[in-house]
């Protein structure tokens, strides 16, 4: 059962009591991410995330980890385009310790100069690592051409050029401006007593800096024709990432889009997997993802294929997208997609961390609590007409973007570019 408290300083607490569970997931969510940056400070949210694990005045780096891991738990954090999150999974008996450690990191991180300089080198190596992984780097290339001039087009880790000059003064200023009580949501899932946690949270966060959410620069899509960017590199296979502009996470058709994604590329019985990999043998790795942001989004198809098969793979992917917007999906396909969505959701709810991440995303981004029954009801109401309509709205040549890494001759690139029609 979900419970929510909004404190006088605009801090939000959400709990989900899951009786009988040994594990407890605790997350501190902050409404800031790479979208809140500009090109000059690209990567600062991710840099700050790293620095919060380096110690506070009362706990050094090792002590932070030992407080959680020494009790059998795990400690983690992540930065995305729109949020940052610090989380721990522990036994419910150690709820207070987990909350204390995470809050100490978020509110009191020392951010020492020598640690900052050392971690800068680590992050630069992380950036280089991703650039050396073409199946990862191709998605950064796609983002650049899909969201040109907008922070959504930046890599979350930033670039070597942007990370190198970030100063302690700059990172502390960024934290003070964004890690405010009005920007934070604390979520706990497990065998948790809301009243007890509420008292602790009020005590711990009473001195948190106050402030309102800094809204990121909105994206205005003015794309009118297909875009393509190719990185010629000596790789063992060609890596392809194809993106089409979609709508935001609040959109009325979000459940239709989810089911469209499942039918096309979310699992091994999807059309892309069945037709591109199983029947034609054009790729080992093939699938689709949906990126959801506040006011915009993207439908992304990704594949890794033999160099000489890349052109054919792209042609076949486009054929699948054309077909699903021209012909209704079968009743059987839609029924299986609905069941996949429902059961995946229900199974995720059994895990305290997955449930916390789901609940935190709703509370942080949508500022409301999810209703599982209502979500399933809306997904069940989606029709084959809805799937076709949403596909027709998204799968258009004018919104098509493709990024590729591999060995492509000029002639091949021109032939691929010529065939980018939906």
C-alpha cells in the first residue's frame, strides 16, 4: 500500500509497505540530470554522482560502502537525462542505516579537490571506454543527430572537453542549486513503517536547502527529412541505431506505444527478432527501445550485423516499420503483447528494487503515485486501430534518424541514404 507525505519544505516521501519481505529498497531521487546542463558543463550531473560516493565529513569512501555492504546490502547510483538517483538495498532491519548513509551522501558530500581531480581521470577513462564500444557509442551518435543543439543530444557522461575544466566551485554550485528539498523524492519499498520513516526523514532533511525545480530547456522538433551519420571504423561488425521522434511520458497514447514496442522488438517473439534474425539471419543482436522524456521521446531500433549485410538489414527493418503502420496487427499479437506487459509489470512489483524504481519514476517525473489496476486497464483497452494510428504518427520519413559505426564505402552510404523512406 502506497503512502505519501509532502513536507513543509516541499520534500516528498513515498513508501510501499510490502509485509513479509526481508529486503528493503531505499532511493533518494533528485529532479536533475543531463537535460539540466549546457554544453560547457555537459557531464556535471554524472560527475557529481561519482563524487557523492567519495565521502562526507563523518564517513570516508570506504566507510560509506562498509555501512551498507557490511550489513549484506548493496549501494548504487545512476544519472539519466532527467533524474539522478542514489539507492541501497538492505534488510528491512537496517532501514534507518540505509536512509542515514544515503542522506549523508546527498546532503553532506565533502567533494575534496584531490578526490575531484582523481575522479576526473576515472570519468575520462569511462568516456573513452564507451567510445571504444561501438554498440554503445552508436546510441550517443544517434542522440546527437536526433536532438541537435539540445542537452538531450549530449552524452550523460559528457565529453573529455567538457569534463576536463569542471571545477570544485562549479560542481558545488550545481549541487546547491539542484539538490534542494523541493527537488527531492525519497522512496522506500519493503517491510517499512511509514510513520517511523516519516519522523526520521523530517529530522534528517529539515536543514536541506530549499528551492524549486529547475525546468530544462524544452525540445522543439523541426526535423523535416531523414538524417544519417556514419562513423567509419575498423570494427568486426556494423552497428546500427535508428531513431524516430515520439511523444512524452504523459501522452495519452503511451500505452499504445508500449504495446507497439513489445510487438516490434521487446522480446524474442517480436517481429524484428523473428524476421530479421531468425528467418533472414541478418543480425545476432536486434531489438527496439522506447525513450520517454517529459515532453518528447523516441522509438529506437538497434542492430549489430555483418558489414556486407548492413544495407539489407536496414532495408528489412524499414520494411517492418512500414508494414505495421499499413496493416493492422493481428488480434493474437496484441493479446500476447498485453499479457507480456501485464505479467512483466506484476513480476517486477515482487522485487523491492524494481518496485522502488517504478514508484520513484512516477513520483519524481509525474508527481503522482501509480495505480497498477488503472495502468493494466488502460493497456487492456488498446485496440489494433490504436496501434496502427500510433505507428502512422511516429514512423515517418521526416522524423527518421540513423547512426552507424562500421566500414562503409561512400557508395554504400549513398545507397542507404537513398533508401531511408517510410
